C-alpha cells in the first residue's frame, strides 16, 4: 500500500500543543508547589492571610488550565491529517501560530493581572477581618480615665454619705468617684446636707461638714442666792426655796427665774445654771422701807448687769427690780461685749417701768482660704473676702461653704469696740 505523504510540519513545536503543555506546566507549578517560608510570621493574622492567598492562587491556576485546554483542543482537531488537506493544514497552522503569538500573550497578561487583583483582595479582606476581631481588645496605654478621690469628714462623725442616691458608707470616708457631676447627701439623725459636686479626672477633693449634734443629756447644777441685806424670801421658777442666803440648791442645767422679796423691796432675774457647776447670784435690795415703790423691768438680747451707783441691783437678759418711786439713773453693762449704756428712768409707785436694750452694731470681717460663700445667722452676706459687715453685737453663727471643699461653721462674739474677725481655712 502506498503511504500518504505526511503534510509538512512547520518548524518548531505546534502552537496549540505548546500552549496546552505550557498551561499544564504552569498550572502544575501553581497548584503543586508548596509555599516556602520567607521569614518569621508576625501574628496569626499574617498566617491567615497567607493561607487565603495560596487558596486563591490554586483556584485561579486550575481555572486558567481548564480555559486554555478548552481553547487548544479545537485547534488540534482542525489540523488532524485525516481530516484536512495540505493547503488547508498550512493555512490553519499559519493561523494558529499567529493566534499563539497574539492571543496567548494577551491571555496570559490578563490572567496575571486578575491573579494579582484577586490575591490583593484576599489579603486585604483577611487583614480587615482580623483587625475588626482584634479592635475591641486594643488598649491604648496612658489614656485610661482616672477616678477622682473624695474625702468626706463631719463633726460629729458617723454621718451617712449617699452619692447619686446610693449609700456609700459613713464618715469619715474616702471615695473613688467617676469624673463628672454628682449629687452628694450627708445625713445624720438631726441634720441633712445636699451638695452638688463636680469632680475632674484624677482630682483630690476634701469635704467637711459641721452637723447638728444631739442635745447633751441634762445634768444637774447648783445655785446659790445671796441678798443685801440678807433675810429675803427666795423663789426659783415660782417655787420657794428658803430665806437668803440660800446655798447649793440643786437644779437642772437650764435657765431659771429667781425672785427675791423683802420688806424693803424685791427683785427678779433669769439665771442660767450650767451642768456640774455652781452659779452664784447676788441681789442688792433697798436698805430702808420706801414709802412708795415701783418696779424696773429690763429686757436685752444678752445678759446685762443693772447698776445704781456702785450697787448691782439686777442682772440677766430679763430682770425685774423694785425701786423707790422717783427718778433714777441706772447703768447697763456687759463687759464681755464691751457694752455700757446709761439710762435715766422714772419709777411710778405700784407700776412697772420697762426698759428695752437695742444692741448697737459693730463691724465684722470674714475671709476663707481659698474662698467661700458666707452666711451669718442663716442669711447670705456674699463671698469672701468680706470686710466691714455691720452686725449687732453679741454671738453670731457664721457658715463658710465651698462647692468642692465642703462647709465650716464658726461661732464669733462681736463686741462694740472691735476689731471683729472670723476666718476658715479649707486647706487644713
């Protein structure tokens, strides 16, 4: 049998076979090659990203291999020697070579860029997922908010402390509080203070409060009553206790009204008995019987002595003294307050002549460190420093209040001559 002459083969390998074998080799390289470590892996997220990259590369390699095989197979069938003529084979081979030169590079170039883009997307997605999972665990050193430290003291101690309605303990106490605005309540059996409190991060704040103390237990004291001349009848709170001089009468610690009466006259005083102490009272009565007599009643916001000449004829904030009818000159004295005033009075027989003492005013100065709002006897008078505040002589209660440092209470005696000063130091 005469063999059919073989169609001449173009120089070089068949374009379709070359493309097919090249694609298979490339796919084998991409799918079969194990990733070689390039250095120490920093963090589990980098491992995770590398796994994603390898999987994406292998999938794309398989996809590229299948696509090129599909393109190459029709080309091989078209140049089968049994199905084509020499002229057609040459034309087909020339066309395939041209396709191999033009299409294959473009295909490889496009697939390479697609591979790089998909790999980049996989890496970015992996890093993003890991970052999102790790974000709640990130801690920035040095930016944590520091609580404020608030110390609270009261006198007397053991007062309850409530912060924003929550009981936190009893005084003295040191609390850690979140920065911001709070409402603090300090409460005892007899008193309660509500204070708005604003604290800054890391601040140290001290609060001090003078609370109302329970009344002390009533303890007995003693009183002695002496009259000049002696022999007067003595009554205390309307109850007769004897003939003067009367010594060591036991009485509750409180104010008592003492009345003495004799043939020559009578007198009346309000006397304060102190617990555990003996209070002495001396009355000067007329020495001769007055044909006609009346009474002098003195009312003052503080204790005064009533003197006629060198004799003390009465004392106390409320006194009633019998005097002979006629004109008298009496001296009202309080040495502690440096108060002294002379009054001329006319005594009418059988009647009471009343004298009321209006306390003179003196200047008071108040200051505080660092500063404070000031109340005098419950009335707001301004903010420190305060100078030349006119107040009545006598004892006054002064309250200093600072919004963050608390409250201080002071008792000050204002006298007529001065200077009168009161101060509070919140730094101590």
